[in-house]
């Protein structure tokens, strides 16, 4: 039997407008609160599944133009800051608060009551009941039973009743009645947590835009040039934004991202970055980010030194300063422009990160945008040579040789081996039509699979991963040997000279017919590799924008050589191609005033990697590349600044929620009644006992049996 049930109906008002009465009844009803909580939960799940506040292009690529627009109208990309989400939270707070107001008085009253007016007939309806005959006086038995229950931790109340048979006694006891307080605490906690979340959310910003004439800023330029209608004053009670401070600079304006633009939040102080500190493990992984800052108070003029670390924020005037990230503050870099096959001369260009410069190359105009500079780059340099050798045991395949070396600069199936590979530069090269590609080049050569190579990365959009080109170092640990070879490969006269040298060395003393055949094969192989053979136009391209390198050689063999002989022909053509390229490399060294490369293992390794690098270079989407030669680093810290008075409110709500859940889950409410009635014409008492509990668990049976024995002095067990 349940002593009290919580009604799902709302507050019923007898007077007033029917519309207002119905509205209050709906808002205060439990069914409305549960329905609203369900909708908020579904919306929150959507906001967790769909990444929030991403660039719009990412959503277009993911969902397509139609669904992108639909989800944008619904606010899926900014659910937690959407007006309808805040409105639902506001309704949930109101509904839950009304539910608490409606049910709390009843529950508090139930906690205080002992329900001693229970009748004997009602006791017989309980699932836990027992009867016994006690040879005691009524008051003495009531006192004894009451004291026994008190000793066991129960709260007891005795009631004396007059009846026709004499004076009867009702012993009413309760334990765990505070279980109902858990309901009040948990529902109050929901109200408090939601109120704190609303306070720390976008509510204040939305109030500024609705009533104070503030609008989002959608343009660019300097922060100091942004008009006043896009700025929030420093008395704004709650905000959360980011602020970038370069070394030596002083900044007091944070940026608050908004749908479609930003708002600027003035701070009651400005932040000056004295030093940005990064510490690394032996593996090159960072272990500490910290900023030494000076806080300049705008009201008192006081200068306060602070240190901000990850998980160790600084505080001033109610604003918390977190170390969120770091960035480049406008480092000065010097780049060397290297041609990728057009025969132009190398040149030097200088600029700062965040700036751009205009270049003129071969009648074309390019804009070089200095995007980013990174002093440290931690990469996985696990050796994959063993994996490649294991794959080679299965036999030679020209197609596999090509595909294994295209794509990522470093493919690995071995255990991760993290190492700092030095500085890198990221830049964009934009053509006259406005099309731009992003490039990521490392300054120093990297040891990959036992070979030293320069790594050049490129991607079409920010949503793509970088694809890397490996370029082997020459005997001077430089990229120049490869660049000279790439330029010479585009020169027909130099290719012809390299073929003549190769034939003279490989077929010396042979018949003229054999020399002529070898010359034709070598010329064909070198022209195919350079992408300048007349037959290339008839070969299958397989959707490749350029047919050159090993891809052109493979396509030629596929068309002109039977499948049964293709493997042997491929090996022969690669041998001829390697020999011709070696002679071409020797020619470039002579013209550069260098001694011929010795025919040793180092030169052989360089040529092997050069063949692969040259083949991939035909797909490099720019006529030139830039290698960083020097730099002057300027660091910047990215701080998150927030004023969150609702945080302590949320913490208090979480405490109440924890206490309420403990009360509801671990506190078991029980009530016991013992009715002692005198038997007519006898000195004994008829004792009727009953117990109720708000939970159906096995402990109830055990506890009731113990109470029966103690209270009835182990009287014979009664039927139940």
C-alpha cells in the first residue's frame, strides 16, 4: 500500500482567466516537465553528435547544400547557444520550479506526520502484517514497544484511544522519512543548475543585442577600428571569449564568436605577454605551456604579474584567464623559391606570418600568403623499411612500386616513435583567379626509413589532409641536387645528352644496331618519364591530370607489352631509366661546377629516391616551392577569458543533486503501526502490527520478522 503518490497534474487555480489557469496547470504539471526534458535531451544529443561552431564549408561538405541550409535554419550548428534552446531551458526552469512549489508542502507535511490515526481495518490491508496476544497492560505494552523502536533508531508517537472495550493504544513509528526530501532537492537542483547555465550562457549577450542595440561584426580589419555597436562594455556580468596576445603587446579586448560574426568584449584590464614558455619531453612531445603576463588594471592603474598555465588559470576582477592555446605572433621568415621544372632561377622572399606578397613568374601573377610558422613539429618516425622489405618478398610489381610511394610522406605500420623534426612553414599560393592551395614544408631534412629526405606538403582545402612529397638530400645534405635534376629533366637537349652518355657507357664495343636500339629505348624511357613523349597523348590517363613519371611508363607498358612479358619488360625499362637519370644527374653536377658523383651506395640510394620523388613531383600543383632558410620567431598566447558568476550556482546545484540522489536511492522510508486493543473479559491485549515501505526489496521481509519477534516478545508467527 502506497501512503503518498505524486500527482502528474499541475496547480489548479479556481479563479481567474481560463487561459491563464490552463497555462499554469500545464506549466506546473509533471508531464509537461518530462516532455520538455526529453526534447532538451534529444537536442543536446544532436549538439554532441554534430560538431559545433565549425567553419560553414565543413557543414556544406558533410551534409550537402540542401540539408546544410535546413540544419542552419534549425540552428543545429550552434544548438547550445540557439535562442530556442535557451527558451526551452527557461520553460524547464519555470515548469520544474512550479512542480516543486506544488509538491513540496505535501511532502514536507508527510515527513512530519506519523499517521497515528490509522484504523485497525486499514492495517489488515498492508502486505506486512501480524497479530499476537500480549499478557500486558495496554499502557505498559505501548511504552515497551515504543522504547524498543526508539532503541532501533525509529521515531515514535503514542496515541491513546477510548473505545467501548476500554482504552486502546496506537504506536506509530517512522524511519527514513527524509527520503522524500530527495525529490525536493533533485528538482530544486535542476532549477538551480539550469538557472546557472542560462546565466553563464548567451542570455546576457542576447539581451545586449535585443535591448541595447548591439550587433555582430562580420567584417575584418583592426580591432581598434571596430565600431562601438559591436562592443560590449566591461560591466557585462557574464561572457566567454578568446584573446590573442603577442610577445610585448598589450591587449584588453576579447572576441566572442557569434552566429554569422563576432562581438568584442571589453575587459576591465589589459593583458601584456612577457614570455611564452614551452617545455618538452625527450620524445619532443610538449609537457608544459605557460605564459608570463602582466595585468594592467584600467581603473587603478596597478600592474600585477601573473603566470598562466594549462589547468592553472589566473583571476582578476571576477574574470578567469585560461591558457587555451598558442599561436604565431608575426614571425619574420625568409624563404627560398625553388622551381619545380620550369628552368627558372631560385630567388629569395621575406615576409611576416599573417602578411602576403605578390610574385611574377613566367607571365603569371601569384600571391604568396605567409600562413603559419611552427618551431617544433613532433612526428611519428617509426621505421617502415622492414614492412616494405616484407612486401617485396612477394615479388616485384611496377604498380605496387608506384602506389606504395604515392600519397602520405610517411606511411608506417610499426610502433610509434615520436620525435621533433624541427621548424616548418605553412603558406598559401594564390593565382590570379583567386584559387589557392596550402603548402606545408619542413625546413630541415628528416630521417625516414633510414634515408634523409625533405618533406613538402600540399592540400587543396583546410578540410583535407596534407599530402607529402619526399625529396632526397644530395651529398651536401641539400635539396639543390634534386632541384637541378628536376629542372634538367624538363630540357630536351639535356635528356638527349644524357641518353648518349648512357649508351656510350652501357653499350661500349657493341654492334651499332644494338647501340641504336638501346638509344631508342633509353630516349623513349626518359621522354615518357619526363611526360614529353609524343605517344603520351594516346595512353590511358585514368583520370590523372598529368601523365608523366612512373605512371607514364606503366601506361606505356600496359598498352604496348603483352601481360605475360610485362613484368620482365618493366624491370628492363626501369634499369634503363635509372641509368639515363644517373647520367642526367652527372651533367647537372658538371654544369654546377661540382665533381661527378661517385658510384657508391650513397649515390645509388639518392638516385633510387630521386626516381620516386621526380615521379611524384609531376603531381605537385605549383610551378615552384618555398623552403625556409631563416626566421625570427615571435610567439603569441591564446587565452580564454570568462566571467561566469553562474558557475558557483551550478556547483551548488550539483551538490544538492548529489544529496537528493543519495536520499532517493539509498534512504528507505518505512512506517510501522502497532494497535493494542483490550480483549473483553480478559487481562490480555490483541496486538495488530503492520509495516509499509516505499521499496519492494528482500530487506523488508527480514526487518519485519525481526520487529515482530522483538515487539511481540517472540510471539507465535501470525499469518500474513
